[in-house]
């Protein structure tokens, strides 16, 4: 019974991690997720800080997605990236490590009496649950920042311009 409870707890923990949203709003500039700051009437600084499991490519895509969303929310059609920056940090902060394991083996008992010895073999399952509070696993996080200028109407042909509606549709389809 204890084995089932421990296994269920481990599976629920893994499920919660796997189902957490990847594209989210940040509570602050240093938090995981997107945030933006208006610089002028049609100019924004857009940032996306990735979490522990967010790849560099996803971080870039999410910053681009947020730029497209802001462009559409502000009533513009397209945006140009005038500055971009990517930062990757690696830390080795202590994080508790949790492990769960089990082993299936066979136990052989020998009983000896007045008339001789008999052997009986039966299966045995051993479970282990470990918590290591001194684990120092590396943690890599990516952050991507864009400065955008937004525009209306026909998109200019020279430069790096993006159709906000097309960008948002394409990235949402791949989430």
C-alpha cells in the first residue's frame, strides 16, 4: 500500500510539472514569463524570461509572440525589430533532489527440521525513496529581449519587418 502511495505521489508531481504552462505573463522583470515596457507612442521593449525547461528557441519565439500581441493590442499591423539581446545564465544553486526506485528480487528460505531441510522461494519487491537536500544540479535559463517599432498599413519592404497577425497565428499553432 505504501508503495502505491509513493508511486502515485511521484506521478502527480511529474504530471504537475509537465502540465504547467510555458507561455505565461511574468509577475516582475526577473520572473519567468513575458513582460513589456512602453518606450514611446509606437515603441516597446519586450522581454521573455524562460523557466528551467524553456529552450532558447522557445524563449525567442515567446518574445516574438508577445511583440506581435502588443502590436495588435495597440492597433498596429506590423512591427520592426530594432534591437535584440539574448542572455543565458547557468547557476549551481542547491536544489533538493528526489528519487524513487524499486527492485524485484527473489528470497529463498531454508528451513531445517528433524526430518531434513526444505527450501521455499518467493518474490520480494523493495522500494526506495530518497531526498537529497544538498544536490547541486546546474540550471540553465534563457532570456530574450526585443525592442520593437510598430506601424500601420502597408509593411515596408526594406528591413526586418513582421506581420503581427501572421506571427501570432504561426507561433500559437506551434505551442
